[in-house]
C-alpha cells in the first residue's frame, strides 16, 4: 500500500484524509464525482472527481457508527449528540428549546422485562457483592459473583428457561412502549376528568428513551417523560396547573400495569407485559423528598447507553446470514440459545404468523428490532439538526445561538447554483497494515474490534 502511494506521490493526501477522519477506524470508502453548475446559464463552475484527486480513487469518510465496539471515535460523537439532545429537552435554553421546560413536570422512568427464568446475579447497584440467590429462595446458587464473572446473567437451569417468551418479548418491546405511551395519555386524561380529545388540546406528552441490554440478554428502557402545553415545549402556553408531577407519576404507575399484548404462536398464546421491577423518579426541583435526579445526571446516564447494543450482553455486533456461521466459542451459551431461538422462530414456513417480526434478520440483536434512541417529535432538537450544525460550523457559516440556525451569507448563491453528485460505495475499514500506519499518524492504539484480521478485510475488498 505504501509503495503504491509513494509511486504517484499521493501519500501526503492519504495522510490528510486519515487526519480528517478524526480517529475513525472503520471509514467508508467512496468513489464518484461532484459538479457545481450555474442554474441560470449552465456554466460549470467547478468539478471534483475521486479518480483524479484521491489516492487509489477513493474518498474516506467517517463511518458514523454509534456502536463503541465498532468505532470508538464515531460512537463518542454520537454519545455527545445524544447527551445534548436529552439535556436540551430537560433543561431547555438551548438547541431551540425554551428554558421554560425546566419548570415542566418531568420524570425519569426505567421499564424492565419480566422474568423468563432465574439467572445468576452480580453485585448490587452500590457495587457490594451479595449472594446470587439466598438459601431461603430454594435456588441452587448461593455464591458471591464478582462484577466480571461470566456467569452473571446466565440461567441457573437453561432447560427450564423460557427462551421463546424471551425472544417474543424482546421482539415486541417497541410495541409495548407504544402501548404504554397511549395508556399514559389515557390515564392522565382520566385523572384530569377530561376526554382524550380535551386532554390533547391542553397537554402534550413528550419523551426520549434509550434501550439498554441487561446481562441476561434482554433490553430495558430508560426514558425522560415531560408534560408540555398543547403546543409542545414552546414558551406559551405552559402546562395547566393541574398537570402536576404527582399526576404524572401516578399515571406512569397505572399505565405500566395496564400495558400488555398477546401473541399467538401455533397453539400457544403468550401474554407480554412489563416486569414487576420498574422505577419512576422526578427530575430537577420537583419532589426532592422522593429522590429527584439532576438533569445532567439523567442526560449523561441515558447518553452512555445510546452507544451500546447486544455485544454488551455477550452477543454479536454484526448481522448473521446463516446460523451455521455462528461460532459457539464467540458467544456465551445463553446468547447462542437466544440466537438459535430467533432463527427457529424466524422460519416463515414453520411459523408464518411470526413472519412480520423478521427474527432471522435481528437474530444478532437477540430479537430486538427497535432503535436504541428514540424520542417524540416535540421533545427537543434532532440528531440530524445537530449533525447539520456541526457541518455548517466546519464550513465556516456564522451561527445564531438563539434560533439554533446558521446565518449563511451566500443564500443567493446557493439558489443559483446546482450541485450534481454521483457516489458509489467501495468498502469499509483499513487493512491491518493501514491500521498500523493510522495508529502512528493519530498516536492511538487499535482496540481489539478495530484490529480486523486479513481474512475479514478480503471479504470487503476482494
């Protein structure tokens, strides 16, 4: 590779590309061209081609993967964006969200899955070790597991563990959340003595949530839920006085208990619902006697889990195309059973009623099909707006912090200029040799995930 770059004197340009990646170790390789044309006259103002301007005819761009196991640099950027998005919706005063949301009723909610069978437990939330299962529980394990013990999250008796129920709950967790939000609105309306239509004309429920994988291989949700006026987070009108924090907390409790759905598989009917262990805590100045959380702590906690996925539970970070490609030594036995259950239930010839779940596609995610970070439309800004702001800042556009928009000076030129582009995907990542050189250029060491072996690279660049 170095010899090729030295022959055509393009090594310096390749090094510039690597530095522009800002630490990304799984860049996308693109080939193509771009042309700026005067829309009124048809005159070509400028042209750019990777074939003529880039080493080996490829442009390197950041992968923008949110998974920390794939790219630490891009996932950190995603985590920072998630933090800004969540915090803007809690405190306001930035990103186009008025500061008045800081006095709206807000709660931090954690919703978990039910038990599908007893599993090995680790240390408590305070870090102190505790017996896996007390002797009085009648279960077999009474050991003290350290936080790094691979047994944590694994079933005590895999044969009695309900893997089918586990996968079905995981695949429908997004639908459970949707139904929970519907029930929450209905219960708030009932508590206010209003019809659903009347309530919607006075109060809007806004939220942002993130999914986190537990050690047992099932997700639970952390969410910020906020009550706004009818127009969302705008300064006016504010939520009615009767839309209180206590009303919101009580409605969350009742909505959790009321949410469920039934799924039929063959001759069996499975009822899916939230687990008994869930938590509702106020945010900010409301209810300090109930253990209110600070806005910064909540935003940081949620953003931390936005960059993680099934690999945190010992799963895979890549999609499976064939169950025979699953290496039993690569995953824990419990995770392997979950993946195999997804593959079995995903057979549309045997289980046509589950075809809509597309379980084989999501087997590497242990059946979870949803987005890890989602929000209601009016909660705060969007990830797209944050990325555009970063791009405009890099391009040198002046910025208006009040309206959270760029104040471009060349709007007239943009309207009279037509940009024609054609890009093609070539591959992704670095060869082992390139990665070693990248580490020298950037001064950082590759992680295990970043150090792709030669065989994996040849599959991308045959």
